[in-house]
C-alpha cells in the first residue's frame, strides 16, 4: 500500500460553542492540515497520484477557510468549529474529487504542533 500526503497551513479564528474554558472566547490558530491518499498501484511514472493534482483541489478548499472566522461560515453555522469538525469538513469536501488509483484516506488537523485531530471514514 502506498500513501502520499500534502500539507498546508492556514490561519483561522473561532470559538467553541458552550465550552467552559478559554476556548469559548474568540481566538485563533495557525492550523496545519495534512491530507493523505492511499492506493495499491502506481502509474507509468511511478506515482500513485500527482502531488500537483491533489494540491490543486486541497488548496482551493483551504483557501475558502484561510483568514476567516470559522463560526461565520455556513458549514459551521450550527456546528462548533473544533479541530475534529474542521478535519471532517475538509475530508468531506475533498471526497468529492476522485483520483484513478488513489483513495482519500484521512485528514489531520494540527491545532498546535502537539495537538491534532484526524478524520477518516
């Protein structure tokens, strides 16, 4: 099994609904988001999927989130924008794009360098 991953960092503000602690207040993160695809076979160039093809879709999705207040986005209108929910959102957006040999494996969101959340189906 082969896996390829791409990562990008975005800056967002958010607050967690009903959370009793400092994260209930408006604050921001420099989220590091990693997307991973997996598959069994490589193409004639020895690639599972071209990084440029993944990057095109991944960056387009993350650009809609970068430098935003997540709570104001339709996807988080009734959903607390936790790292877990952000990982699921990015996963579901990426899932709409199919690659011939590669299947979306998971999305990991690093809220800090040592705290992360992963979503996979």
